[in-house]
């Protein structure tokens, strides 16, 4: 019982810390971005996707594992919705390609400099802020990551090993994709700009991932923490 209480407390603590980091990031960074995008007329569809993916990733998903299941929308259903929506938002950011093809010469699509210039002047911030690059590689990353997040949502209610692995994969991709790209193409690790725009959200995702891994230590903890179904009540009653 004592071990169960400790695990339950630690899980909630990790999720609350994850939410706090996500909220601080939203307050200090994402609100400013939304305000600036609206003020300068840059709130296009890709930027809307970018704004919402920050909300789903840093706020919505951690909240799901803090509050009790809401009515018929069980925790597991809300978590699946959160991951799928998070992934879709990443894919939406790739729609800058449509803007490009309708406004720029088609030959420019094969020029890295032209793409970087277009993204900069058009205020398409996702690639540089999320992946630390203005190259087309950032869009490839967005598609890979979006598909991985959607896949996580689809299979999050399957066995705990699959769910844990997918959540851990999302965190690993979040770090490794920009890291490898920077090392191989720019001979550096992370820029200060990237760290400023991602450190709190990455901390939030790390804490969330640790919480999910903790929940997966047994079928009992997974059922209670992730599915929000009490499994110790019967044992507690039998001891009284």
C-alpha cells in the first residue's frame, strides 16, 4: 500500500510539473507569438497549427492525466484525442508548401535559399523554432513527428509496452532530429534561439514521459494512472 501511494503521488507530481512547465512556456512564449502573428497579419493556417500544437503538447495532454475522467470522455479517450490532434497540428504546419507553390515560381521550390527567404518573410516560424532550421528538412521532420504523434494516439489504448515506447519515441525524436541535423549540416548542436523557444516545453515533455514510464511499471499502476480506473479498492476493503 505504501509503495502504491508513493507511485501515485509521484505520478501526479510529475504530471503537475509537466503542466506547470507547459503553462509557463505558453505564457512566456506562445501568447507573444499569437499576439505578434495577429498584429502583423501572419496568422496563416500553418501558424495556427503551430500555435495549437504547443497548446496540445504542453497543456492539454498533461491536464488529461491530472484531472479525473470527465463524464463519458474517459481519460484514455481524451489522451488519444490529444495525441492525434497534436500530430495533425504538426502536419498542418507543412501547408506552407501550398502557399509557396501558389505565390512563387515552381523552380524556386528546389532552392534552399528561396525556401528560407519565403519562410522568413512569410512569418512561417514552425521549422526554425521547433527544428532549429529553415531548410526543407524541418518540414520532413514535421511530417515524421506528426505521423508518430498520430500513431501514438491511435495505439495509446493498446498494451502498455506499446504506449510507453511510443511516448518515449516522441521525446527522443524531439531531441535527436534537430540535434543530428545541426551536427551534420551546420556543425553545431543547438542554437540559443532554439533553446530559448523549446527548453521549457522539452522539460514538460520529459516530465510527462517519466510519468508515463512510471505508470507502466505494472498492470495495476497502468490501469489506475493511465486508464483512471481504481484497482486497489477491493484489496483495501479486504484488509478492513
